């Protein structure tokens, strides 16, 4: 019991200090080594170099291309003006009477097309602010509206999304980004419908009035911008290429060479999903540059450089959490926790997978970090349990992805803090509605997903 308490203490301390703004690059190894010292008395250096760093490096090796290409693509969308044009087109097309839905859909379109949720928040905020003021809607609902469109159903539920949360389960379960598409669509529709309904209810409860605002709220960048068709084309291309590579092009390739030791003695089933997203984002980025050459030519090198830099902090933060999880998993007390988590839900591994992944995402304040810890320690166990009772890997994939998108948005989450900062609001003013649309409703949707998956299997 002492060992379990130390593990929980380490996770709790990590969560509290991350909430206070301390860097995960320092916190994760420090808390991991503290747990080793208190639980087992060492060896500290071996735990750091042979466990923490090995797991951290392994995650970076496997997923760096996805973080890099996603960040570059998002920066190109931002620099070309495409992100702003797309958001403005959707919002203006639906009009002020549908201001909340317009903001949700503009965020969803960009995140489903591969744009970073941080880029989406910066791009949509000025237009959302102007539209909410025009419609006389409360400013305090803007963060929750953006969070619903960017942090929820397009990140975890919709099939084919290039979000890292949808990519991480693929190597563990041998799946693709389109795993369990029917269940994903149902879950995503539930998040969207309930979240939109809550925000509309809150507008009536709060009454009219935008609230306090500075003159800078609606400041927008000048300069030339592409047309709506040109702005949307790269996002459509990401989805279309993802589909084509996943189901047509890569399966048609001769990949027998992958069984050789120098290529990891693997097979295309374990790599198809990652390869598809890499190819789709690369080609879509090239198309984006070609379509916006005149707008980007003068600063293309700087834009690419900024995009590459933007990939570094997210992947190193996430990888550090993976290293922390690997150290925790190496402690003898973790075996007790693992055995307990596996028994949650009885003979239904979906319940255990959902609970364990959700708790870890909540404790770390990171969907991808919590998922990586869960899968690196228990992924093979869940796959074996699922196969034993006839649960498909596709269903395991979708439950894992959706499970990360609830408790991860607790107050210490970096994206939540960034969003509130962009909007000039505090947790006290705006977090209640973020909690409902990005935590409570996704958790409810996860319950529905597990129930449907248990009753009907993957579809």
C-alpha cells in the first residue's frame, strides 16, 4: 500500500505542479526519480537512463514525423491566411443567428483537416469575438465554444482524423485512422449535439450582452488572403489522401521487405496508419504551398522554421510523460494497480481500458500523454483480453482514443490554459462551460461508446 500511495503521490504532484506552470520536461523526470527513491530506494541513474530515457526516446522516434508535419501544416495554414479565411467563411455563412454553431464548425473543420488546436484557437478567436459581439452573446462562452469544436469529437471520435490521439493506438492494435467508423460517428455526433445544446442553453440563461472587452479583441491581420475554396482545399486533401493511402495505395505496395531485421521485422499492418498520415500531411503541405506561393514565398523559410519549432515542445512534453509512465510501470507496486485496473469491468476489457486511460489522461493533463502511458504499460494486455472475448482491435482503438478526450481537459491542461489566455478570461469566468462540453459530455459519450461496442461490436 505504501508503494501505491507513492505512485499516486507522484502523479498528483505532477498534476498540481504542471497546473502551476512548471515545465513537464523538468517535472516528469524529477517526479519519476522521486517515486523510484521513495518506493524502492533506487537505482536512480539506471532508472533515468535505461527506463525513462529509453521510453522517451522510443516515443519520439515513433511519432516525431506526425508532430512535425502537423505543426508545419498548421503554421502554413496560419501564415497563408487560409485558417482565418476558412473560419470566417463558415462563421459568416451561417450568420450571427447561428454564431455558436458557426464557431464550433469552423474549429471542427480545421482540426479535422489536421490543423493544430492551438493554431485553431488563435485563428478563430478574433472572428468569434466579433461575431459574438454582433450577436450580443456572452463573451465568457467563447472558450467553451472553441473547445467543443477543437478539443473533443474531431480529436478523438471522428474516423480518419489525423490528430495524434487517433494515431497513437495504431501500432499497438494494428489499426488504421478509420477504426470503428460507425461508432466514431455516433460518439462524435453525441458530443457535438449535447455540447451545442448546452451552449445554447447557457446563452439563454446568461442573457444578452457581450461583456467587458478591450479594443484589441477583434484585431485581425491584414494582407492578402486566399479565396474560401483555396483555403479549404488542403484540408479536404488531407482527408482524401489519408483514405487513399490507407485503403488503396499502401495495401497495393510490395512490403514483404518489412519482415527483414533491418526494417524492424514487422509488417505493413503495424505501419499503415502512421504511413498514411505522414504521406497525407506531406502532400497536403506541398499543395498548400503551391496554392499560396505568392503569399508565402517571401517568408516560406521562416514559416517552415517556426512550424518545425512548434513541434518540439509538444512532442518532448508528451514523450517526457511517456518516460514518467515507463518508470512508474517499472515499480513493483504498479503491478497491484495494473491488476486492479484490468479487473475493472469484470470480463469486459472495454470498461477497464476506458477507466484506466481516462484516469491517466486526467492525472497528466494530456490526452496523448495519458494514452501513451496506458498503452505502453497495458496495451498488449488489453489486446490479448480483447481477442480472448472476441473484441476487435478497431473497437479497442476507438475506445482508447475517446477515453483520452474527457478528463484530459481538467483545469491544468495546457490547451485549456492557453485558450483562456487567448480569450482574456480566467478559470473562474469561463471554465465551468469548458468542463461541461470538454469533460462531462465526452465522458458520457465514452459510456455510450462502451455500451454500444459491448452490445454490437465494432462497426
